[in-house]
């Protein structure tokens, strides 16, 4: 049981994140009748903002900042990409949603460099060890890239920072 419990805890954690994203998709589709392809990308931006803000300021300041920046991003997306197309055909909204998704993904890739970076100072309390029923696990597992590993994508192609 101790061997499987950390995997069970990790699965519940990831499942909770997936459920949060699914609830967001359901709410947006239920209200706007639009599949927002940028929804997961906004989730990614919130994660990136959280990583960068917690590296430079305390957690009690970082969390409200992440919420504020994410809400501002959502409002900006709605005002720029979706509101002008409210009376347009549904296909126009779908194309706009896909375009916003690609824009956010490529902007994040460009700003972060697109390469895995080692975490030198992890977020406090997340990297603490937790013991449940005798099984120990970390609150979050960080997978660091070894120096001898090649930097390749899943298809075996070398990755590098691509300019515009």
C-alpha cells in the first residue's frame, strides 16, 4: 500500500487540476456557447505568473497578483478577440479562439525560451515532504533535467529557442 499511495495522491492532485479546467470549459460553453480554446492557455499563464512571482516575492503577495493578472488577461481576451465578433458567424468565433490560443502559446514559448529550466529555489511549502498512512510524498514533484540528457522533443528532434 505504501508503494501505491504516493501515486494515488499525485493522481488525485492532477485530477483536481483537470476538474478545475473542465469546470471552466463547462461554464464558458454554457454561457457563451463557445469552446474557448485559449482556456487551458490562460491556466498555463497563471502557472507561469505564479512561478515567477513566488521566486521574487512572498506567497501572500504572489497569490493575489496571480489572480489579478489572470482576470485582467481574461478581460483583455474577451474585449479584443470575442466581443467584436458577437454578431459574426460561429465559425469566426472559433477561429478567433484558436488564434488567441496560438498567440498565448507562442508568446509564452518566446518569453520563457521554451527549454526546461531547473528549479533552484522551489516554492516554499510545496516541496515539503508529507506523510500519509506511513507513505511519504512531496507536495509537488519537480523533474529536473540531467546535464547528460539531450534536449529533444518527444519525436527526437532537437529543440532550441526560435526567434521571430
